[in-house]
């Protein structure tokens, strides 16, 4: 009889131990956007709820923003960089197909030998990566995992495109996932609808651009009406299932933190779910714009910083985007790093 492969077990429970963010220095009000898309501040706010967003400068890269957010997350978690066994980066705007951003981020943080890889699930990337990290710690393949959601969308969109130019923005959010005495990250509910892949897409492909460099370089394109029709109504049942799998009710929640796609989507979903009045609803999009994979951790930080929720509060996270992909889970909120 051949020898049996040994199985290992990890932590019985996991939680988010710490949170950190990086917001680019440049604040871009609607007034700076409207001219190129023949629009107005009122139109943008009515359509999306956005007043301001942040655009990264040349020296604020996917790597540098991730490192800054991760340093905060490590500090607030109370662990050392060397305690991290794996780095998972959720992004769609790191412009090198290889190597991935994660190993470089790990190296710059002093995590020698840590595993590192990127995931591409659009705006749902952070929630996907968070679930992977939790499963890794519970399975014993990692003791602590750094999860980063980061985007630099300002250089990956057409500033004259009326459907996207006022929506997207830049930033990074990071968390440390580690063992816990109680469950702090609930079961994930995730999936995709590839029949609507064209709703949020890169166009043209890099192959087409390589073949004919006279055409515009690849940028993000979005069919806003299709996304608006799909997201709030498809995501409400996903949110309910995430609550059910976590064994909690909507009345148990302290916060509802959806991907900051559009204020109208957030409000429609909140009404559909009948979010109670005592539950804080993330509205970070107003001054941050849609930062795709970074939006959920950025919105978490705003709720904590503004005192709307505290460490240990119960929150429902849900994100959706290109793919069309989605993921949701219930978590307990971490603390913030001391300034």
C-alpha cells in the first residue's frame, strides 16, 4: 500500500485583523470632468452620487499605493511583515501581465519568501481575494494573508467617454487575514454571469492594439444601463444568501458595505433588501468615486474613521463587476491603525 499523504489543518476560525488604505493626493471635483464629456456637476451627481474622486499621479503606482495601504494594515493588525505567508492582490489595472504585482509588493514590504499572486475579478476582486485568504488560513496553507484591492483606473479610461469618465477613480485598500477564536469572516457566496461579459470590458484587446497601433489604446468600456438593470436586483438574493450562510439576519447587521459602483445602485439594493435604519450604509463613492477592487476596503475605512461603526461590528460586504462576477460575505469589522 502506498504511503498516505499527510493532511494538515489550519485555524478553526478567521477574521480581518487589520485594515489600511491609500487615497491618492489629487482630489478631482466634477468641475474638472464635465468639460470633456459635455456634462454638468448636477448631471454627474444625479446619475452617480459622485462629487469628487481621486486620481493618482505618476509617482503613485499600483505597487506604491498597495505598499502604503499594506503598511497600515500590518500596523493595525499587530503582527510583523515577516508573519505574512501570502500576498493576494486584486486588480484589473496593473499593466504587466507578468510578473504579478503581489511578489513585488511582498518584497518591498520585507516579506521574504512569501507566496504572492494577483486575481482578476473586476470590482468583485477584493471579496474574492478575502474569501481565498480565509480559506487558506483555515486550511493551514498560510498563517496570515495580506489582501490588497488596488486600482489606477485614471490611466485606463477614456476621459471623453461620457459613460465612464466621471465614474472611475484610483486608490488602494488592504487587510490582514489571520486566525481567530471566533468566526470573523463568513462563508462566501460568489458566482458569475459570463453571458453579460460585454457589459464591463476592456476595448480594444491588446492584441488588436498591437496589430494596429493607430487605433486608441485599450481602455475600460461600460454599458451603464445593462449594469444598472443587473446589479441591484441580481445582488439582493446573493446578499440574502450570504446572511443565511453566515447564520445571521439583516437586523443583526451594523453595516452594509456594497461595492461603490453607483449611488443609485446602492440605494436601490438597500431598498430591495429592506436595510434597517440602524444599519450604516457605505456611501464612500460620493468623495472617492468607483475604485473597483479597492472600493470595499476604502468604504470600510470611511465608516470606521467617521465613527459610524466600530471594531467588532457586523458588516455585510458585497461586490459585483466585470465578468459579470460577484461575491458576498459577512465579516466583523477590524480596527484602524493609530496615526
